[in-house]
C-alpha cells in the first residue's frame, strides 16, 4: 500500500471520529432493551442452547469477568471499568480506544488467553460477559452452569452461531442491556444516540448520490470469505448507503474481477492485525486484479474485526470507517 494511501486511510478514520453530525433526530431505545424496575434489574438474554431467558440482578454487579474486546470495551465505555476483575481476550491495549487505556491498565487481571473454570470461580465473579462461544463445555462452561451458582451471564445475540440476520439494532440493544445491568443506562443511551445520529448524518448527505458497490472480504488461507447482506458488516454498509456485493460465502479472483467493485473492505481478525497492511498490499499488487475499479482507484480499506462483528460500542467506528471509504469527501478526503 502506498504511503499516500496509508495516510488517507488514517486520515479518514480520524476525521470520521470527530466529524460533526448537524441537527438530527434521536431514535428510541431498542425494542426489548433491559429495564430497571425499581427492585431487581431485569434483562432478556439467551442461554447456551439458544433458549430465551430472563436475568434478574438484585443489585448491579461489581465483580465482572469480561471476555473478548467488545465486552471489556463496553464496560469501559459505560464508565464501569473499576468493576472488572478480569479482562480476557484483548490482543493488546493498542486495540482499545486511547481514552480507555488508563482504566484498563488498572484492571487486576488482563490477558489474551481465556481462564479455565476453576480460575474464574476463584475470582468470585457476580457477572460474566462474553460471546456465545464463551459459554460452552469446551471453554468456560455453559450459562446453566454459572446460573446454577448464582452468577448471571450475558452474550450478544450477534455472536450466536447460525443466526440468520445480524443487525445494528441488536448491537444497540446489547449496549442498552449492559448499561442497564451496570446501572449506567443513561450513558448507554448516549452511546447509542451518537451512532444513530452519525447514520442519519451520512444518509442525509448521501441521499441523492449513486451508491458505491462494495465488497467486504476476509482472507481465509487460500480463499476469501465474503461478508454478505445478513452479516453485521453488511447491515452497517447498507445503513451508510452502500450497495453490497455478495455473490456467495466465498469469492475467487475471477469473481472479484467479474463483480468489479468500486470499494473493497478487507477484514482482519486479531491474528492478522499486525500483518494487515502487508496482506492488503499483496492483494493490491495481484496482477490479475489491476483492472478492478477499487484497485485502480486505490479504494481498498482495512477493517479490524472488532468494528464489524459483535462490535458493541465500536460499531460507531465501523459506521465511520465504512462511510469514509464509500464517501471520503464527507470526512475530508477527495471525492
């Protein structure tokens, strides 16, 4: 990737985080979001087997085990980081927003590797927040195991395997629910409102423009996995007035040439964060792809997984980064 392109990508990302939103309407709280009844805190959730359950908290938890970056960062964003006793699954602190790093470093236990059940029990948690995959017999036991010991658990529905549709609205509900649980609902609603306002700003300012055709892919060894219309990434792209290209679950070089996208977003998981620019540069330099519009016009952008999958508060970053790639002039770049 050229130095000029690197600077532009960095520039639009920074600009999208500070760009004004104008005068906009505030959306309502997500349907089904948790409620504080004046007695117990009550939140709808799911068990490990996908069954709907209702969580009751007699008081807001103060010994939280948070698993994976979105869990940790959501608690930090809600200004409840001092209640985390263990933060697991964050690759490194550079992945966190700078304003969260000081409180993150005060968390007693921080490591990328997950803890086994015995060590989690030794921490005496009163709440465990993770992904759906966190709560299985092969990882840290099922939700039933923890509920049977009086410990509530929660995971975002967008991380459930086999879910047919993953949406921004589900991320909104997740943020509101966690805000309700930690008695920071007002702060949670502010975070959701900021996302809703950013989307409204983008939609209003691109209403009469041709929607760029975009492909969202992730390299998986010898092939590229496609994030389709039913993925959270696809829903974010649609919300910022992009037209998604999704020919199937995977895509070949020949199919990329045939699709000829205007923009390509390349997703990277934590194992490839450090190598993202090199992998993207190799992709850009593929001789067979030189006539693809996105390559010719240098419109290839990297997306860390944490902004488009189970992204919670970082959904805002996903909104901004995709919008900046589709409509760079809205964020200080060239049209």
